[in-house]
């Protein structure tokens, strides 16, 4: 990660888009899907909202990207996000710079 942490906030994740459950992928591909994403690090939590889209490939083996834009690729998990990596509190980003720190990404889909 860079000093500014304005793009990548997590590395060495246990899953990429392709490993998500088929149930979750189906829900994310609904035009009505609303997505709540939580980044949990220690006792801190950052929450943002996004949308699903029928065009989501969810095919990348290593990456998950939550986008503010509507751009889609195999890496895209959700679009139309309410926040970007630069909006994540610096205290969370600082913790994630330590390779021993475990971050958890929670994905909740509703309205699908």
C-alpha cells in the first residue's frame, strides 16, 4: 500500500471474486441489489454502501474491487459505492499496513 492509501487497502485476501458463494454472486448480479460493505480491523469498522449489477462477472481469482463508478471487470465486486479507499479512516489504513494485522470484509446484500 502507498503512504496515501488511496487505492488498495488490503492484500493477501483469502478470497477473490471467483471464490464467493454462488448465492452471493446471484444476489450481487441483481439490478435491485443494494450492498453494505464493512471493513473491520481490530475494534474499528468502516461501512459503505454500493449497488449490484447484472453485468458483474465476479471472475477474478485474487481481487475484489468496490467501485464508485459503473466500470466493470472480472475484479469488480460492486459499483456506485458511497465511498472510496481515500475515505477510509487513516487509523484503519495504518493498522492494515502491518502484515500481521487481520482485516475482515463483510458483504451484505439486500433487495435482490
